[in-house]
């Protein structure tokens, strides 16, 4: 069974009165704090970024995170297929919960981005996301963006570089709660190898750190917990005022 | 029934029981919408709105009922139909607000029972109740409100759904309940105008707002108030820009601007209490005049063309050009008829082109049918796209041209495909041309205001070439190393040219992402699978291999590149076969080089398995590549498994450059050469390199599997196994007989095969293991035509039986071969020396005859020694150091059991030692015999002459001859008996070798190391008699053993005692010879005494006494411990002692006697010579 070390951090920025990001780790939904290095074998790890008005974003991300937590808690997938099915189920549950919430309060928009990683017994893992929260992987010195941004920039721009047309506004085309025709998650699969480092983060982190710097930092000797702090500090130093949430994972032998 | 009217407007208030009837007599056009407009007045309880139609509806026709006001509690809306429903027809009643409780919606079919087979379903958002009445809960405070849709007299069956469908995808126009506590609120605009907002009269919903009825206080102008949550600062800034722009036009007539005026916008300017809330909140509010929405009912095509197109386009252009504002929400429901002018309204989504903040709009839902795929972009060109579909929808009678796709939520896919919708009205083809150009997906090629103006100027002749949607070039080209790529094939070519950079892109998942952008979904999946695939053995991905596969897939199999080098296996001049043919062998090694994961060395194409991947993919469509694929796969596996790359690379070269005729001829020639020259064959088999070169000759001519397997098997033990090479030769040679004959002489099993063909050299007791082995060996003897493989197999079996035979022989090996029987029963015996297992062939002890035959057949010792075939008894071939190594090997073969190995060797060597040592002893004894005989004769004659001399006269000699002749004869007989006694003793001593071996056996358990040392010494042939060994080597094949039972040196049955206890017998023999000596001495002395007795003189007496004394000394000496009693040397030493009396005699009788003695010498010499000749 694949073992890995994970650390995480989430903290509010100055854009919102409360942290509208949520962190799912070990079945717990967190809205504040740092989780230190800890060895794990299984589980679902994800970040959520609420999208709404008037503080309802926090509720949306919480509901989405809780739905994922409930759907993936005490669940061990033998294969990647089973795992993907479970994630889709989690996505549907989150979708329903967020939609119900939006309907209850008459909100025109209430949704949550999500990005995460879930490990199966066979050493494979599912990378899932919706919206602009991301999953990165550093393997053999190469940084890869494993998630797919559901934004016009990503859709219209070329792969591997940002869309340069200034007329494009940053918006999210897919998120949990947007009711996009029953599709609310992008799921990819990968295989975990010792030494791989994964970064799962909301746009409060990577929105302000360029890829080269991100690669450099992930390739450092810092522990996962140290990286959490360093990446957070880097993002803030670069001017990020959004809520920031990140999980750093290092695959062990 | 009137057939004239299809729409009823109700502008005034209505009382209870008022009925509004719509009748029409014409046949409705398919898709036409019939709208019942219910004014702006609140309905009263019990009010009934009835729609009747005079004609049968066409199947698929849509009947739409819209209401502009909020229904009151208890209000009933009835939809009546005059004709039976067509089978499959659907009537949909949409209810735009969330129903929560108490509301009743009744669906009735007024005219006819459902036709047979007709499906009529009653759907609603809550659990259905059987029967005609459906109660839909709603959140509005007007509990108990009922909306009834009658359907005639026939009761609806259970589960029936009656659906009223609408022409666009917006929520139904039924009036929703107010989200606020109903009250009238007065607000004042910045310019001082006052408005009364009726929060109880909801007239509609915007995207993020609710629209209420309002009126301007000054003139009572009917207005609408759009109430929404307070905008955040950034959004408000944007909205205020638009508001200011539009309000700046308030002084201009609508006929000029065609923009719906905004009377007021107040940030947090309205205090209202949400239903269920305990306190009021502040809301943003915008007030515009009440206007008729064009989407509320169909407009004539003429109106659309003559009014809507020019006026609406003018409004949009005005926003763009004068204010730099993009509306971003142009659609039928935002186009109004106000003041008899077409006016564009609803600016909630508008954005200014200046100072765009890209992050202000956080979310975007799917297209509503009027925005392009990236419609939320602040791009003025997108407004023309929206304009196009808006016009198209209005032209189609408020039915979106892609209504079905919108309903199925597949509009996005349609947009992604980039093709225009079909315009189905040939009468207005120019309009269709315009609309298709306006709704082109890509903004840069889309029609715009210029084309619209052109169409307006000449609608009958307008035509523009429609843009062509080239998805890949128009949509997201891929930038790679300074170039933009627009299709997978050209990108694949670019990737192959910049390998390392391409690997990075692949690792970053960029390539599969780009395939997604290019809508190459299968490629995307394939590339992802390749990119994430584990390497063989579960290691990390082999990025080179993955990229090569990705490039191959992206190029559709056109580009077969490995690290930028074309490795296509085709027949082109630039393909790999043509290039590799001209490469030096050292140069091609790179194709088979393995590299570590650290990337310090570039992996070659062979160990990567890429060629097999390509061939397997090609094999999916072409069966002819199967053989090539198998061979390449075999070479690749070899490259992975080999320590070095050279052989695999050479195989690849050989395979790719194979020429059927030349290769085959060269290979067969080499087989003939090697078989005809054993020295060359074994030289080839002496090094891996040489044997590799041999195997490479067959690349292409023989399957790669066969070559690789033979090569692997041949080298599996660290040295070259000639059997495998010969087996390979046998399989591939055109003429197999020479190969098989060669094997019978030089193969590893040749010695054993020889044994099976020479079983006549052994005899065994019936019932013994040896007999069984001999029988089996005869059965196992391979036929003359047996293949090498058969010979190998047979040899293996023969070896088992041969080992049994040998073991049976070795029960009592040494005494038997030495010619003596033992007390043990002899089970199996060799009949000739060649039957003995005293030769070695490649580490195995085999019958001597096999090697002897090779030597007799012309093989020289140097060749045999070089290939591990030798006679163990050969001094020159078995030095001590070799034997030490031999022991070591044996020890290894015996799994480290030193004792077992040594015991085995002891048996082997005891046999050869016995043979050699015994033969040597026999030779020695023969020589000893001769020497003893000669010296005994000499001593006897001297003794006799001495007596004569002592007597001092020739006459006395004559007397003595007459008197002592019998004694002399007796003496001679005794002497000869003694000689044979000496011989017996010497034979006994020949057992010493046996003794040593036996002692070694007994020492095994005690001290193995010491024993090993002694064994080494034992086989140190330097101390041996070379002649013995030479004789062994000279013995012919058919020569009998020299020491078999029954020879002159056999002691018959008595000999058993000697072997049983040779030491005792040695002592007995020593005693016997001493007795013989004493006897002879006594007899001699008696002779002296006799002569003394005859003569009786004093001198003679003295002489006798002296002689007796000397004899006594001799006896004493002989009785002493003589290590070699009876030997010639011993006798010789005695002879000097015997000279003592002779010297005394000379001293006593003086010179005269000496002279007399000399006179006798000649006669004595003659006698001795004669005797010696006789003996010899």
C-alpha cells in the first residue's frame, strides 16, 4: 500500500470577511489552521473554494466539502474505477447539497470549486477538480498541472500558457453547484511513485506564484509542512489577498 | 366560433367569472406559438382564462400560455382545447416560481378523451396525486391559490402529465410570488424623481434580480423596478458606468437610441423585508419604464426584418461606439417594444471595455442560447452573436433555432463543433446568410455591424461568404519551441525534433490537454494512458518510450521516432534498415544500450520496447507484420536481459539487413568450416565474442528466438556449452550428418555415448546393478542418424546408467585391477583397461577408451587438453595445481561436502594409482629379480672360489668337487629359493600404494584438510616412474589388462591372505627369507667344516672357525630389522660382509695362494657367465 506524508494549511485572505475556502483532510473539513506532516495510506484530500455572494461562498464550500467527506470517509477503493465511481457520487451529493442551499436562500449563484486527490489500494490515484483550484505534481523535477481549469482562459488559451486576451474575464465554468448538465467534476487518473510531490491548492496560492517558482519551491528539501508555510508566505508576499488553502503531499517508499 | 383572433390582451381589471376566450379558425403552423396574454392586472380568485382552438393541432405543435402577473390565491387558469390531442403530443404547463404549498394546478382536456395509445402525463414538482387535480405547494404567502388547467370532461388517468411547452428556455411567464413582504415603497432618484414600487407585484425575474411593478409618481408612468442584492464595489462600478451612459441618453428620444431608458439606479436604495426575514435589508434598485417584451408573443417576420434588425442593431452599435459598453445579454427577453420603438434593455451584465477587471465575474453558467461559447467575455463581437440568435429566434416565432439542443443541453457541443445552424426559410435566404455569419462561433471571423448595415441597405441581394470554421487552426493552436501547431501530426513532428522539451511537455500533461482542445478525444485518452503507464516492472514511467508512443499516436502512425531519430522499419532510403546497413558495429550499439533511471545514459530503442509497440499497433491492421514483430520482440527482450548491447544491436542490424540468399550461404559455409576443423570449432566456442559472431551469421535466416535461445543457453553457465552450439548447428545445417558425427566425437556426452556402444568391455554378475546398467546402456545406445538433441538426451540417460555401472565396479576396484581377488564378491569388472573410468571429459570421469579412441583417431593431446578431455593418469596433464583446482570443483559440485568429494576422488585415483603403481612395482620386481639373481650367483661363486682358494691347491679343488658337490648343489638351490623369496617380498611391497589409499579413506573423517593435502601429493606424478605411465598410454584399445587374474604374478586363492593382511604377510615373508639365509649360511658352514674335517690342519680349523663366526655375524645381521629384506641392495651389502672370510684367507695363505686364486678366476668367470645366461 502506498504511504505518503501530507500537510495542509488554510487561511482567510482579505477579500472576504470569512474564509470561503475549505480543506478536506482525514475526513475532516477545516476552515482554519495548519495540519503538520503526518504519514497516511489512504484517503481523500481536497480543497474547496466557495463561489457566491454575501458570504454564502463559505457555506457552499462547506457543504461541498462535507459531502465529499461523507462520501469518501471510511472508503477504501481497491481499484481506480471504484474510486472514480465514488468520487462521482461525492460530486453528485455535493451538487445536490449546494443547489438545495442556493434554492433555499434564493441565491442566483452558490457553488464551490474543488480540487483533490484520492488514493486507491493499488497505488493509483484519482485527480479530480472543478473550477480553478488546482492539483500540481512534481516528478523527476518536472512540474505538471494535473487538474483542468474550467475557465475561459483555459478553454480558449493554448495549453501550457495563459490566454493573453485581456478581454477574457476570469470566471468559472464548472463548479460544484453550478448544475452544468450533470457534470461537475473532472476526474483524471495517475499512478503514484515514490518521491512524487503533489500540491493541491486554491487560487489564493497559485494565482500569485508563477510555475517556475512553484517548481523550484516544490523541489526544495523542505518538508510538506514547511512547504505549506513557505508557499503560503510566498503567495501573500506576491500580493494574494484571496483565501488560501493548500495541501502538500509527498509519496513515500 | 370566431376564427379571427389568436391573442387576447387584457389591459383592464377583470372580475370574477370573467372569461377570456381565444378562438382561431386557421390551421396553426407547426411550431407556431399561441399565447394568451394576461395583462398586468392581478388576477382575482376564480378567474378563468380559456384558450380554445378551432383546428386540430399538428403533432409536435406547442401551445404556450403566459401570464404577466402574479396569480392570486384561488385563481384558476384553464387551458381548453377543442380538438383531440394527437398521439405523442405534449402540452406543458410551466410554473416559474417555486411552489411550496397549497397551490392547485388542474390540467383538463376539454374536448376529447385521450386517443388510444396516447400518452398524457401529469408532471409537477411534487409527488403526483392521482386524478385530475394536482396541488403544487408554493412559497408565496397566497396559500390556497389554485391554477387550474381544464382538460374537458374526461378525467385524467393516473400519472398523466400535461405539459405546456414554451418557445424559449426561460422560466415560464406565470407570475411568481414576491420574495418580499408585499408593500408599496416610495423611492427617490438622484435627480429627484419619485417612484412607487409595488413589492407585491412581481412581474418577472432577472438573472440575479426580481422585477416589480412600479410607477412614476409625477405622471403615473408604469415602470418596473429591478431589485437585487447590493453589488460589490467592483461590480457596482461597472454597472454604474453603464447606467450613467444610458441615463445620459435619457434626453434623447428612444427612436434615436433604441435603448430602454433607466430612470434611476440606487445603491442600497430600497429597504425591503424578505419573506421569512425578521428585519428589512437594503437592496439595489433600478427603475426603467414598463415596456412590452418582444419575447412575450410572436412577431411577424416582416416586423422582425423591418423593425427589429435595424433598430436593435443601432442600439447595440450605440453602446459599443459611443460608450464602449458591451451589453453581454442581448436576447429576446431583453428586447422591448417601448414607445412604439424597439428598445434594448436590461444592462445588468453590461461591462465597459475600459478598465476591465478580469476577475470581477467569478462564475458563468452555460450558454442560454444567445451567447457564444466564451460569451461572458467582454467582447463587443459577442453582442453581435447574441443579436444574431435573438433575431433568429424572433424570426422563428420566438422559438430558438436550436431549441431542441438547448432543451437537451447539447448546445455547448454544437458550439464546440463550430458549424452554423441551418436556416430553413429559403424565401429569406439573405437573412439566413446574415444570421449564420453573425452566429459564427469564432469572433474574429464573425459578421458584425457592417454586414448588418449592408443587409439593411439591400436585404434582397445581400450575400457574404460565410466564414469557414477550421477548428484546429482557429481554435487554440499549440505553441512549442517558438512555433504554433494546429494539428496533431505537425505537432508530433515538432515534438520529435525537440525531444527533451517534448518530454517535459508530455510529463506536464500538456499534450493530452491539447488533444482535448482539438477535440481529439480518443487521442487524449490514448496519450493519457501512455503518459501515465508504468514502465516494465512497475518502475517509474520511461519517458522516452512514452513520448515515442505519443508521437506515434499523434501522427497517426506516420512518425516513428526515437529521441528524434527516425526508426521506421520501412524500405525507404532514410528508414532505419537502409541507414543501419552502412553503420559500423560499434556505432549501432546505441540502439541497444540500456540506461538507468537517473538518465545518465540514453536508452536505446531496443530495450525500450518501442519498436514492438509500433509493430503491435501496425499489426492491428496488417497481419503480415506479425513475424517481424515476433523477431523484434525477441531482440528487444534480449537487449533488456543482456549485460552488453552489442549482440542485440548486431542482431537488429542482421535482421534488418538480411539477404535471403547471401546470409544463408554464408552461414552454411561457416558450419562446414567449423565441423571440419575441431580446433576452429572449439576456438569459436572459447569466447563469448566469437560464438556471438557465429550466431549473428544466422540473423534473419533463422528465427530470432532460436538464435537468442541458443546463445543464451550456450552461455548460461559462464562458459560456452558446445552441446548447445552443436545442437543449434544441427537444427540449422543443410547437411546434418557431419554435425552429428562431430558431436559423437567431441560433444559433452560423447564419452557416455561411447560407453553405450562398448558395453562388451564389461562383465557383471547376474542380478547385479552392473548387469542392469549394462542392459540399459545397450538399449540407450543412440542410432547412427540420431540428431544432436537426441544424442544429448541419450547421453544424459546413459550417464545415469554409466554411473551405476561405475559404482558397481568400484566396490573393489583396486585389487581387481591389480589382478588379485579379494574376499569380497566381484560384482562388475572391466575386461580391458579402456573400460576403466580413468579419463576425464569436461569435468566428468568417463571410460578411458573414449579418450584413447580420440588419440588413436588423430586428435592431439593439446587439442584434447584445450577442450577438457584428458587421461587422468597422464603425468603431464595432471599437475598438482590442476588437481587442487579439480578438487575444488568437485567440492563445489558436491555442494561443499569435502569429504564426499575427496572420497569420490580417492576412488578414482586409487584405481589409476593402483594400475600405475602396480605396473611400476612389477617392473621393479622384475628388475630386482634379475639383480638378485645375478648378485646371488656372484656371491655364491665368490664364496665357492674363496673356499677353493682357502684350500690352497688345485688338487684339493678336485677333491672338494668330488666330496662337496652335493653340498654345492644344495647351496645353489637354496640360493634360488631365496631369490624367489625376495621376489615375493617385493610384490608384497607393491601393496603399499593400496595401503596408502586405504589409509586415506580411513583418514577422511578425521582430517579432511590433511587428507586433501596428502591426496595432492599422491597424484604428484613427478615421483612416479615415467615409464609406467607411458606404458599405460601406449596400451591399445583391445589390449587386455596386463594384470588380470591368472597371470604369472597371481597367487591364486592363496593371495587373498596377502591382501587380507599384507603387513602380517610382510613380516612372515621377512622371517622366511631370513630362515633361508640362515639355512644357506649353515649349509655353507657345514661345507667348510667338512673340508676341515677331511684335512684336519690347524689353519683349516682357524679358517672354519672364522667362517662360522662370519656366518654368525651375517645371521645376526639378517635377523636384525631390515627395511628391505631380500632386496638386491641388501644382498649386495651382504656380499661385502662375505668378503671378510676371503680377506682373512688371503692373509693366512699368502701371495702364492693369491696367484693360485687368480688362476681360478678365469674358470669362475666362465662358469658365472654360463649360469647368468642360463638364468636370463
